[in-house]
C-alpha cells in the first residue's frame, strides 16, 4: 500500500469510527454537560478522539513495515501515545486523581524520550546542549506540558483538531523544503487520522475529543518534534514555532492565573481563544484564525529557521512576541 492510499484509508476509518464512538457515547450517556466554565451551550457526546488513536497506531505499524519510520520510532511514538490515551480514556469515564495522571504522563514522556534515543543535540543561541542530565528532564517537562496544554486548549469546536492538521501540514512543507521527504510520513498520517474526526468536531461539533484524544495528540506532536530534532536541531525549533498558538495561549493563561493566586488546576474558561470566541459569539472564526496564524505567520518563521539559517531560539522569540501580545489583548488568564 502506498502512503497516499494509507492516508485515505486512515481518514475514512477515522471518520467512520468517530460515528461509532458518537453512538457509543450517546448510549452510555458520556456527555459534556454545559456549566459556568463551558464554552458550549448544548450537551454533547465526548470521547471521539479515541478514533484518532485507533486509526493512527495501526497505520504507524504499516509505515514501519514499509520503511517510512524506524522500529524504534514506531514503538516509542505508539507505546507512549497509547499509555496517555489509556489514562485519558479512564479519566473520561471516571475521574483519575491528578497525581496518578501526572505519573502516567511522565512515564509516557520518559519512555518516548528513551525510545527515540534519549536527548537529541539542541542549540540555544549558538550554544550546543548535549548533556542528557540537563536535557532529559527539560524535554520530559516539555512533553508533559504539551500534552496537558493540548487538553486545556481543546475548549471550542474544532480548534484542537485544526491546530494539529495545520501544524502537521506546516511541518510537511518545512521537511519538503529541507529535502527530508521521508520525515513527512508520520505527520501526514497524524493529520489524516485527525481529519476524519474533525469532520464531526468542526463547528458546530457533534462530538468532542475528550482527554484520551487531546492528550494523545499533544504527546504525539511532541514526539514528532523530537523525531525532527534527531534529523537536525532546527527542526525541533520549527515544531515549537508552528505549535506556538497553543503554547503561548496556554502558558500566558497559566502564568497570569498563578500570579493572580488562582487555583490553576480548577476548570476555567479564561484562555485568550475562549474570550475571543465569546466576543465573536461563535467558535468558527476563532478556530479558522488559529489555523491561519499557524500557516500564514508561524510557518514562514519556521522556514526562516530551517532554510535561511535564523537561530532557532531567536526565531521562536520572533514568532511568539505577536502571539503574546494577542493573548494579552484577549485577556488570557483573566476572569470574565
């Protein structure tokens, strides 16, 4: 099977499986009931992100069999993603205490790092960092933050799915320009799995992603950034840049809530994108703007890093400054 046919099969399978999961959620009353902290007004089934997991993982084995990814990459990405998805699936059905969720998240992050070969060589402001004792803990925290912020940012219809598709598409352009066509396979596969689900989740959503899907997506995107780092450190920075919309909004929101003395572990709807959706009166414009920012602003900056030689850390700073200003403009971290 060619990669093109595999992508088509995965997208269709994800679409059909999401329909099955929607019926399952309705039958089991697995519903997101609107409350004061919700961004939706109608009870909606949740857990559709499981379709992404169940289509991506088997297809990843096909990529391995055809030589598009190595066995180590397939095992690391698949195993870590599956662990996070299982934790999220259990949490979707019954509450899992935060300490046990974090334990599972860090176990998955460390397993992913070790499975991919440990800590890759990264350069920050011209200084090469190669100490595993420093990088491994930092990268583990990066992965855990990425999977959790993806959960936090999955708060309006379609935004988490479209962000994943846009980021993967952007990185495929980056890899194509850099001549690393083989590195496009896994991001394309993830985008195809998300697209099938996104048909059901696009505004107005007929089913929500749930913790299993959002955590899996966050960790898998982080894993793909580490896969890129092993090709060249600049590709890691490119991934961090194209994921900037989610990273900046979630981080600014967290820091402002911390400074205000709020309980950051409590549910809220004070992210910039949530304020923007309420101001717009609907979700679609904000979701589309998130994708447009990724492709029209963050992708060009990422290309400046990988193609024109801009320092990765400096490129990230350049990419993030307007996003920070945008997050502050839309009152990220501030109550309504």
